[in-house]
């Protein structure tokens, strides 16, 4: 599921981890690309192809950091783990989960994830709560003398209830509000059949003020209202699919502080950011492990057409990560 490289220091101390995925998003419409998505060629200092930005360059850079540290391991405290995950784009994070479940591996005190982008260090993200909702009705012929709504009609009413539900605004230090999106609707077999089942998919992005419990309560309240106003033959069934907590590091919390400090030492102006989309940092937060989830090279076409990443940025970004890791493994300013 993944490749794990460990560099043990010569002195006791906490371990830290670098994480980069080597799987990729699908190509999409290959005809829309102006170059082959699996080409891997370099043009004008840019590596072109699917996965160049997310995140082949980070994987190569982190391997080089590990090689750099291996040569001076005896002077380091704790250790460094480099994880190359091949189950990231599925959202399963099987490699990271296997790493954390491995009794022989040292649990990291924090993780830096190599998503691209040179202007921001991602120090947090909204969480998520996802569920499928099964809405039932009496099935029958569309031309019959029925007066009760079908499953699709009941599901449409539920979508309206969900989208009209009140969500809290931004609160406290967390800069983003929660968000609800109905992402799928499946029901029906043809024009002449009134379906007895329609299934919805709902995605709620959560915050500290609106967590997974609050998200579940909102959905169940809407379903109960539907069943009371438009009763079906059986109650609406809600099945939770996933739940990850929101997270946010302060700028003086490790490993964010080391990465931000190293960027300043390299002359970059980098801001801390809380991301709207979820990422592997949410999974780590659920394990009590602080993580940054993005700082890297310039890029274009991430998950879209003509993905490419700037190779000429790599030396500077590598220097920043190297300094940050050395800061963590020496408990002081990074040595030259």
C-alpha cells in the first residue's frame, strides 16, 4: 500500500514524518490535454503530466531530504519517517493507516504533507460528515390512480429541507463556515414505473462549532420532518459513510512553526491557511497528530487538464523542508 523510509537519529527525541502520495487522480478527458497525461517530459522548467504536482515532485524532494539526513543521522534527535502513500486519491489513505497501525513503526509527533503551492502553508481544514440516505415510497405504475408521492418526489422534498437548513456562520478562530451539499441522487427505472426507493448522498463540511454530531443531528432532523409531513411505507434510513474532524494548528505549533520559519529564512512570504476541502490532515487529526497539508512548488492543472509542476522551484522548496526538518530534529535553528 505504501513505501516507508525511516531515518533514526543518534539521540532520543520525537519522530516527525513527511508524506507524499504517488498515486494520481484520473486523467479525465485525454483529448482535452495539449500533451500526453503520462508523458512526464520537461518543457521550459516544468514537469508535465498527471501527478507532477500532486505529488511526484514532493515525493522526490522528500526522498532527497531523507538521504540528506541519513548522512548526519548520529547528530539528530528522534527520527524522520518518509511515507509515499499510494491510496491517497481514493480517500482511503491506506498507506498512512497501515503506517500508524504498525506496532514496529514509531508514531510521529507531527506530519508535513507535500501538496503543492508556494504561497501558503495549510495548517488546518474543515472536517466532513458524509452519509447515504434511503428514501422509500410505494412503487407502482405512473399511470395508476395513486395519490401518494413516489420515492423521487419524497427525496426531492428532503433535498429542499436539507438545503434550507440553517448552518452557523464563522465562529471564533476557525475562519470558514460549515457547508452542506447534496452530491448524488439515484432512483427510478423508467418512465412508466414509480420507484419505491431513491438514494441521496450528502456531504457536510464541518467546523469546531458545527462538528460531526451536529451534522448528523441536522440530517436526521430533516429526515424526521420528511417522514412526518410526507409519510412513506418505512422510515427514511441514514447510513453514515465517513466522519473526519476539522483541525487547525496555531502558527507557533509544530510542525507548522518550523515550516513557516524556514520559509521566512529563505526569503519567502508565506501565509498560514485553513483549507475548505478535507485532506489527509483530517485523518491524522482524528489520530491526534498535528499536520501541515500543503506547501510546495508552483503548479497548474491540478486534478484537471495539462497538469504540470515547476521544477525550477524545487531547490528552494527542498531547502525549506530540509531546514524545517532539521529544526525539529535538532530542537534549534537548522544547521547549514
